[in-house]
């Protein structure tokens, strides 16, 4: 069996082993997939040990995505822009290639699974951390009308927007500068939901018929999903579909086969 794993800290909550086992079963690929509780002070050592035991690839989750970016010997264009890596691929020369499949996962979930057309839309992205950096370029490549990145610390939003401005219409601002703006899609990329909170945004920021999308996933509605329901969003979604789609893209990078995601999303929803 070919060995893969997800590394993070904490890690026991991760659905990745379940998802990749389902992909392996579906495709007939000889994949064994586990969890690694990463040492906060020795991420590189953990990766080297896994590779030394014959590991072929890793998914990387919080808080190691930026360390994985620094560790990779080569980077995909998407990972380079993101400054974060969620997929490590062992190459034939034993070097590591870093990729970031989060943006592809988000775009596929929105466009393929949910039928949302991103082209020409006004998008508000909440947050300017690693989660948002990983998805902003793939979103811009869908040619929305514009993306506003809003963050509590406005300077982080300006900096991120400047770094990707050559991919399309994008600007940064503070959360307190959103008054009077309206958006067709609001994506929450902040960690506020982990504490059951929602970024402080004006009630009027969601246009009539607009959608809400939380990159977090949960068995119950997330705090931001709940905000969407209360503000009459046409759809208010969590990030489970994104999680499965980014995993499918990782699987494709490792095995050369893109698995079907809809039965796996349905299985996890049950």
C-alpha cells in the first residue's frame, strides 16, 4: 500500500482519512492514509520521518501550511501566490513539491456542486490570513466583477490585495469601511466561527438574492451560516464541499485520478 497522511495540530477532528479512504475504495487505488499529530517545534522533522518510512505525500493543515511552503523544494504557481501549502508531493528525486488545492476546492464547490456563477459577481472576502491567501487567486481567475478583501486589521487586507492585483479587480479594506457596499457573495475566511462569532459587518452588505459561504464546516449551522439565514441569503453554505473538493484535487496530484466527490459529500453529511 502507498502511504499518505494529513499532518496538523490538533488533528483528531480531521475528516481527511475518511475522505481519502472513500476515494481509494472508489478508484481502486492502493492508498493507505493516516493522521499525524505534528510537533509544533519540529514540523520538518515530522515530514522527514514520514518520508523516511516510505510516505509519498501529505496533506497539511493548521498551523503548518506556511512552514510547508518554506520546506518545499519547488512550488506550484498557486502555492507560490498563496504563501501556503496544503499538499506535499514526493518527487522521484526525493524532493518535495508544494501545492495549494484550497482555492480549486472552493471554486469547484461553488460552481460545480452549487451552480453559482462567479463571473461578473461582486464578492466580499472576510479575513486576510492563510485560508484566504490560499483561495484568492483561483477566485480571481473566475473573472468576478470585483473582490473586496475586508479584515479587522486593514493593512493585512491592503497587502494581500496588492499582491494579487495583477489577476483581476481586487481591493482591500477594514471591516469598518464596508458601509454602503453590496455583494452577491460573501465568503467567510476568518477563524471567528471557531469561537461562535461573526466578523462585524453591516447588515446591508448582502445584496438581495446574494449567497453566503463559510469556509469552516460543522454538523450544525456555523455562526456565519446562521448570519446568512438571518439576512435572507438565497443560499448559506458551509465548507464541507470545499473540504472534499480540495482533498479530491490532492488525490489527483498524487495518483493521477480525480475521484467523484458527490457520493463522499453525501456520506459525510449523513
